[in-house]
């Protein structure tokens, strides 16, 4: 039994009877669940579509986009590099637009932010649909889709306040939808392969999704973010009281700086692995197999969750293993991440934040260890750990920002955190080049495991200490009420 139940305070009880007018306007439980489901649907339709690049690249190559870059045969590496530039610029725009998107969210509210995203995403789909080799607007359209999907999912984060007992799960689901939405282009590729629809038809019809979001936004989403019902979530109870501080005080706090460094390092780990998973597997298997490395193995598709590999000669057994593992990883990452929202959300909803952060740190360490062992079953276990790790990182750190600092400056804080992480990501290319020179990712992955272990031993214990320190300082001193109730 909590102290508030053992002791009474008449003045406090009187204040509790005064209902906050903002709280009175909150939707009921059924309506709240409906809004969360709609938010998840809108996010999966738009938020991370650009990250499912590999099938779209194949579609564009088959269509002959940038085929003029090829001097002798088609397709060629020059064409692949030009297409890769489109993906690189779009994903970079996604990262660097987080802060301005957060500024719009904090200043104008979730409704305007969502409508802005729908307009940008819809314009991107339309421009991409009408683009041709003669009218090359592919890059503009793809960039608009990237920066348009972000405001939609970011504007939904405050919905966690509607169901505070499940707030961690809601935030995790919305973040994982970014991964799941990367499958949309895979589905689009299957449709164009097995139906008369073309790329132009598919993207023209897809404009209906952002159009529906734009039209329904004034009816579904509030002008201002929903206020918190109360701290009934275990993670929220232990959160430091920085919610009423200014943005600059929050961003200079030890809580934010530690959170930013932790997130930036692990996001570097995640992006490095996603971008080099096929290279890591090839180096691992060919280094540990008796067959020499096939010099005819060439990379045609340089991006996405798994790169499509082209072989000029018959496949060796090791090459078959690598190709199968890459294909498996491409499906495990989004779908496994969706399944992992259940354990991640349960942890955030029922345990303090430091527990969730400790678990994702442990998953990072175990995954790094798996990357050191050239066994198929170990790699599959590593894929599953990675799916949990990625879902836990985005869900847990977004929850940490929301519960620690509140939602008044959530957009700017999340954008600042992304900007810091973007600076860390500049080291991905040098690390990949270093691994290519060494012909192994072993030492890089070993270093990642060591740093992850150091963070595991420092950051979660520090959070636990801070939460205990805050609870001791801020817990009010309650005086027992010895008043005799004559009615008893």
C-alpha cells in the first residue's frame, strides 16, 4: 500500500476533486484505442517507406532509369551509383529534418504537423509517379516522401498520454511502424511484377493514402497535444522532474546528454550493421570456408536492409548461405521488430526505465557476440536479437525523452538527439572502409561489444541511482491524520 493510501491530507484531497478542463476533454478508452490504431496505420503507410529501397531500386533498373550512365552493358555500376545517390539524399534528409519537424510540432501542434507531412508525402508520391528518364524528378519525389513521412509519425507520439498504463507500448509501436513501412515497396514490387500495373500506376494510387490522412486529420487529431492523465506507468513514476524546465535547460541536463550519447552510439551500431550486413556475412563465410573468394561477385544494389547480389558464375555453397541469410534478415528486421514490440512495451509499462535500457544494452552485447561466430544458427539468433535491439532502442529512448522531459519540447529534443546521432553516423563509411581493408568486421564488432558492455555497466545503474535520488528528494512528507471520524 502506498503512503497516499495510508495517510490522508484533506487539502490534497480537495485539490484532487477539481477536474482539469483539459483532462475532461480526453477521449474515452475505446476512442483512445481507436485513435492509436489509426495512428499506427497512418504511420505504417508513410513513415519509413523510403527505407525499403532495395526493391524500388530493382524496379527502376528494370525500367531503365539512368541507363544512359552505362557505357557497355546494362545494368551497370554507374547506374547503381546514381540510384544510390537518390537513396542517400533521401535518408539524409529524413535525419536532418527531424529537428525542424520537431519545431513545427512543438509550435503548431500535432494536427498541423500531421497535415504538413501528408502534403509533402503526397506531393512526393505524385512527383515520383510522373517522373520519367526524360523528366528526371525521381530524386525530388523520393526526398519529399522521406521528409513527409516523418511529421506524421512524430505527431502521433503524444497519443501515449491517452492510455498511460500502456504508454511505453504505444510509443514503441509507433517507432516500429517505421521499420514495418519499409515493406510497402516490397509489396509494390510484387504488384507490378504480377499485375498489369506499372510503377507510375502504383505510385499514383498510393497518393490516396496521404490524401486520406490529410482530409481526416482535422477530424481525428487535436490542435494541441493531449495532456497526461497521470503517472500510472512504472517508468513514468520514476522519471525526473524536468518536464517543467525550459528547452535549453533540458538539453544541457546530464539526463539528456547521457541519453544522447547512449542513443547515438547504439544508432551508429544499428545503421552500420544494416548497411554492411551482407558484406559482414560474405567476409565471415568466405574467410571461414575452404573455397576462395569469388572475384566475380559484384554488388549491384548497394542499399536497403539487404543488398541484392549478382553472380556471373555458379553459386558456391557459401554464397548460397550468404544470400539466404541476407534475404532472411530483410524480413526479420521489420516483422521481427513488430513482434518485439510486445516484450519491449511490457518492459516499459511495468518496470522502471533503467530496466528497459539495461535489456536493450544486453541485446546489443549479445548481438555483437553473434557477429563474431560464423555459424548459420548463431546468425539467425543474432537477427532476432537485432530485431529486439532496434525496436527497444527507438521505443525505449523515445519513451525516455517523453517521460523524463514531457511533451512540451518533445519534438525539439528528439530532433536534437537525432542530429547528434547523425554526427556519429558520419563514421560509418570510414569504419566500412577499414573493414574492407582488413577483410573482416571482427575487430570492429569486438570493439562495439566492449563499448556496449561499458555502457551496460554505467548508464542503467546511473539511471537507477538518479531515480532513487529524485524519489527521496521529491517525495512529500505526509503527516498521519489522527482525526477521529465519529461516523465510523
